[in-house]
C-alpha cells in the first residue's frame, strides 16, 4: 500500500498528486509490470481522501497507458518500455555575442511603406461594427476555400468597372497576400519552370527557392520583359508586371503584351501571371489596361492585392484564374482553408460595395501626388547631376547619377545625413552594377519628405 503525503496548499489537485506519485513508482520500477494496485475504496480509506479523487487518478493513469483495468474491478500495472536513448551531453556555454541593433535613420525612404494618415479608420471601424451587428452568425461559419462569395462578387464588379475584365466569382481566389497565392500556383502548376523579370522585388524568387521550384531570371528592355530572353529558357509560366514594372517603372508596350500572349497560347500549359500590384496609382493619365483584357483570358492569371491601397497588415490579396485552371484548383486545392478571416472579408466587402473604396483611392491618389510633388521640388537642385524617373506612376522615384556615381557612394552619403535610400542593384537576381537609387515616398508626411530631400541635396551636393 502506497503512503503519500499530500500538499494541502499545493497548486495541483489531489488526484493529480496521487497520479504523479503512482506514475513515478511505475517509471522507477518499484511497481513492476503486472502488479495489482489497491482497490479504489481501499486506497481512499488508506490515504483518507475521497473515492472520486482515487477514481480520477486511476482514470488518468489508465488513459496514458500506465495501468489497465480487468473486468472493471482491479487495476494492474502495464509494461512500460524503458528509454534506451543516451542523454545528449550539454554543449559548453558559449560567450554571447552582443546583437548589433539595426541602424535607425531619421528618414527611411522605403518602398514598402504606405500612408498611415490615409487609412480610413473611422469608416473601417463603422463597417466592422456593422458586420458584427448584422452578420454575427455568418462570421463564425467556415469560410469557403476560395474566400467569401459576396466579397468575390464585389471584386468581380470592381474589375469589370475599373479594369475592363470580364470574369466570374468562381474564378476568384482570396488569399493572405500575393506570396500565399504564388505558393498555391506552384502547387497548381507542378513541374512548371517560372520566368521572373530581372530586376524584381525579392519575394517571388525566395518563394520559388524555398519550394524548390525551377525559375529563370529574364532581363528587361525598354518594352518590358525580353521576349528573346524568355524563349531561350524552358519556362512555361512568366510572372510579369506589365502595367508598372517594379522597380524600373517600365510600362510594357502593347506590342510586347501581344507577343507574350502569343507565346503563352503557342503551347498547352503555358501561362502568364499578371501582377497588377499598383495599377491604382497613375497620376497623369488613366490606368494602363491589364494584360488580361487584351486576349481571351485563357492564358492569364491575374494577381492583385489590397495591401498597397489599404495597409500592409491587411493581408488580403486575390487571383483570377482562367476557367480551366479554376476547375483544376477546385479539384486539387480546395482542401486548403481560406487563410483570411470572414470578419475582415466582410468588412472589405462592405467597403467596396458602399463606394468607400473608390473614394478612398481618389483621396490616396491626391495625397500621394502631393507627396511626390514636394519631394521632386525639394530635389530640384540635383537636376544637373542626377536624372529623375518614375514620377508618372507608383509610389517611388529613381535617381540616377549622370556622372556614374556607384550607388554604394550615394547610399553611404545619404546615411551620413540620416536618410536611408535603396540601391537598384539589390533587386537584381545575380550581380549588377548600378548608379541608381530608389526613393519611396508613400510612408512619410510632406514636411518629412521636404526635410529628407534637403538632407539628400546636402549629402550629394549637386553631384
């Protein structure tokens, strides 16, 4: 009979203390396999505890496989396998290397930031409250794999009205950012070799590398992705940004667009992934029509995101699949749950259908146009030594040294004046020498941009 001293003030209930003590006895071999435990009533009387406490302790031991009951009357110790793995010797302590904190700048001209001032907090809060009030039951239901149907219908209406695209809600897949959707496409198109524009933003190449997907970097020319470079590869899928290339700002010519569509249509299994990431930000003329609207749409996978127009933390993006791929997606990948909460999808749907999104975009265009103008005006003293590009669209400018300054020098001098700018060469896959830096202006207020520009003028001294 076991004798156990219980901790009356202990944090564990009595049954857990009893369970732990019996388990220790079994693990140590002091209760051998086949040994019979005292009956529950005898154990309770011996330890002066309730019968329920013993029942719970025995039940836990039985659940974990330490004991077994026979004919529901007696409990016997079960054989417990002894661990034969040798413990790993602890590594000798190492001297900790102090972590060098990332350098902080007064002004960071990153291209990944957007205006916090531009986010419609009051409207978004109102729509979230309406969602909780009017659709509280449906918010707790499972989300369809491709995303909320009502939101997908609003996306279809928006694309028809503003991007001249004729698609259906069944073709739309909502996901948590374009990175997630690109990952799905690698599964939807197994064995495909992907072609990427070079330079490009970093994420696609890293996604393909992490998934062990083959890809080729294709150089750019004045009309867009080089068709000659593409045809020299084994690529069957090309990821392009025809409306506004990042970071060069190139707008793909209509001739190059048609050539790419013909390339895709020439062989079964070829597709173009059109990333239309910032088509909303064209300041002078109307937005460039999407590649999708030129052809039948059978070879074009359309990607877009709300992170650039609302907030990076709002991880909502979508893709429009051609009908054939849409059916394939339903068969192969519909087991994936939609990673965007119904709550956020409902609020976004109300934001679009209420006309708030269109008005929000108009305000943002005016806001960013004003910020761009301030930056360009304050950079005017550099006009003789630097050329400026990218002002017609997007949320960044490119400054190129007319005297061939290496970008490292421009970055270093800017950093000495507490301004962070980014080199064009960092966006190339492979080595590249450049005399160009990229300046994002969306994340700073006009006054801050003016101060940052003044510091760049002082840093670069007119060349």
